């Protein structure tokens, strides 16, 4: 009898198993150490079997990244859902980001820390469209965070896109530095229990963001007043 075909659920389960093992290999052997043959040997199947689920290791790697950014976006959306005040939603997203990075160190490092291929490395290659799908998923997570910052600034001012992105980069750099320091154990040489600093790091990051956003709102409001103030003629002076 011919072998029964796997159901979509079974196929997805196998894909998830392959991706989980691929991440383990990248962690231990680096991106260059990942191969379909090595995956097959670990799973005790033929390399051909792996190719039934992924065209090559680059597609597998890009699917891993896409999955990571999709999960991060899910975390953001779930974290802010109970709140209505913009700053409370922003704070919830900040906490969700820290928790994601600390609870999922390996995929976080693959997404943000390790020197691995990025979208531009796939331009002009057969993997370009797969890489674009990964990039678009990553940008959705970034855009969600940017939307939270815009909401905190309110409707009374209209900041430049560059100002918004600067605020995002500043808070991300603050959070990423802590996450990376914990995940790569560098902070172990500076503190007996780096994880215990999490709440202080979050409080400082939020306080800094509030100050920066308040200062930006004041600068923009002053600019509006200055631009709308009528100019006096020489006769009026």
C-alpha cells in the first residue's frame, strides 16, 4: 500500500521540529555550520526528506526569522490589549520585548545579535522573495512599536518620521543592550545577578522615554506657536 500522505497539521509539526533543530545547530555550530545533511543525520532521515519541507538551508533560516518576528508581534499585541492609555500600552510593549528576549535567547540572538545574512544579502537571488516576506514581518513588529510611540505623543503635534524612528532606536538600544548582556553572559562579570536588574532597567528606560517624548512634544508645540504667530511689519514696530 502507498504511504498515507501527511495532513497539513502533521506537515507543520514536522516543519516546526526541523526549525527547532536547525536553531540548535546554529547555536552550537554557527550559521555556516548548518546544513541539510547535518539536519537529516540528527533526525535520522535522508537529506531528501528535509528537502520535502524546505528548499534549502536559506529558506529554513528565513522561516526561522519570520517565525521569531511573528511571535514578537504577537507578544506586543497581547501585552497591550488590556490597556487603553497610550503610555500604559507603551510600557506593556517594552516589558513584552524584554521578556521575549530573555525567555527566547537563541531566537532573539538570531534575530538581533548574531552576524547572519540579512535581506540585502538575498537581493537578486532565488531567495529574495522569501527574504522580503521575513523583512516585512520584522517591519510589522517595528511599525507596531512606532505606532505606540506616536500614540504617546498625541494628536496635538505632528512629529517628523525621523523623530519617531529616533525615539524607537533609542529605546530599542537601551533594551537590547541589557538583553544582549544577559544572554551572552557579559553582565555576569559586572553583577552577581543581572536578571534581578530587569525591573530597574525597565523603569529607567520608560522614564527616559517619557522625558524624551515630553521634550519632543514641547519642541514641536513651540515650533507650531512660532510658525503661526503673525509677523509684524516695520510700521507696526
